[in-house]
């Protein structure tokens, strides 16, 4: 007696659907995280060289970074700039709503700081 081996068409369709769904979700979410890490990198590099600069100069420096990196998510006015000891700490927070399909969307809250907290 020969035993058949392989995948049934229903299993193939189910796994195909799962793979396509995960791929589409990844294609919509990954660019948002890439933008978050660009903002975080910009904030950390500005904070490292911000000693002696005013809040206005720091915000303008971030706006220049945002223009170069094509970041329209937040502006320099959205940054929370403070001083801890001798270090300038730049923090930001924003949320992104990613439409998935029909009336279902994914909401992600992004928070970051140059101090790493």
C-alpha cells in the first residue's frame, strides 16, 4: 500500500494566506519603524553636539536633519528639550495610525529620548 505524502490544498491555501498577511503587515509597519530609528539617530547626534546651544538652535538643527532625511512626521517644535546635569536631553513622542484593511488600523505609540530612557 502506498501512503500519500504532501500538503493538502486547504493547508496550502491557509499557509499562503498567513504568509501573505504577515508580509503585507511587515510592508506597512517596517517603514514606520525605520522612520522612528532615523528620528532617534538624529536626536542623539544633535544632543551630543548641543552643549552651549539654545533651544531654538536645537529645534532648527532637528528641522535640518528632518529635511535631509525626508522626515515629515515630527518637527522641531514637537521636541521636548531639557537639561539633566550637563547633558542636553531631547525627547519626542508621537503616534502613527497604519490602515490595514477596510476599517481596521494599527496604532503605534513611539517614544524616544537621547538619554536612552
